[in-house]
């Protein structure tokens, strides 16, 4: 069984707005490495639609992009992508698959993916954390205070999650890459 790893960018005040982070070669290389290590990506519908609207064009070369972004896009194009949605069933982007039942579908995906699954959706992470399906957390904490939302775990959890620090590494751009494992 593979691990489900929640991965997210956020500012010091917990803002997860994708436009508030530092999007440079170093952060793209970090996410490309995480994606390379994982067997599949897992998103909610909203994140899928945001990603689908931008990255296929970068992968095809239809949009100008720095080499690190293009590398990310090409690898993302090939990576199996799973989408949890109760409102949409058709996901035409290359290698995209629908998960209808949250608990059963995600558990089956973990069981079938020994290399692990990379979860990259904030709202979905809250629901999966409530079901105690998340095993690890790999965050990039950006040296910014956004002063607005949305924020990480904005809708709350039923109880505090205890985590064990695996590693923390500062990047040259001031971002800190942290890796936590869920304390069991």
C-alpha cells in the first residue's frame, strides 16, 4: 500500500491562494521531484479544472514557459491523475480518472499505488484528513503574509492532528520545505 501525501504551498498566515507563493525554478523543481516520486496525483474537481485549464497548453508548447515549468507540465501530462467529484464524471485530460466514492475510492487508490499518491487540493485534504486517510504532509511555507484567504483547513477538523517532523529544509528563495508524518 502506498502513502497518501498531502502537498501544498501556503504563506506564513496559512493562505493557500496559488498566486501568493513564489513560483520560481526552485519551487517548480521541488514539486517536479515530488511528482516524480509519486505514482499518481489526486485532486478535487476545482483543482483539476484549474490545472486542466493551464498545464496541457504548457506541455504542448502552446504557451511560453521557463524550462522548469515546461518540465513540470510534460511530466504532469504523463502522470496518472485521479479526481474526486460528485458533480462531474468526465475528465478528458490525458491519464485522468474519476473517483466517485471518497473513502473507498481513495483507499483503493492507495492500495493500488505502491509509489504513493500526491494529494494537491486543500478542500479535499480536509475531507480526507477527517477520514484519517492522509499519511504524510509535504509543505512549502512561503515567507509572505497574504492577509487573506483561502486558508489551510479553513473549514476545520474534528480534532487536532499530531505530526512528527521528518525534515525541514530552507530553500535559497526563503521558502521552507517541511515534511511531517502523521503521529499514530
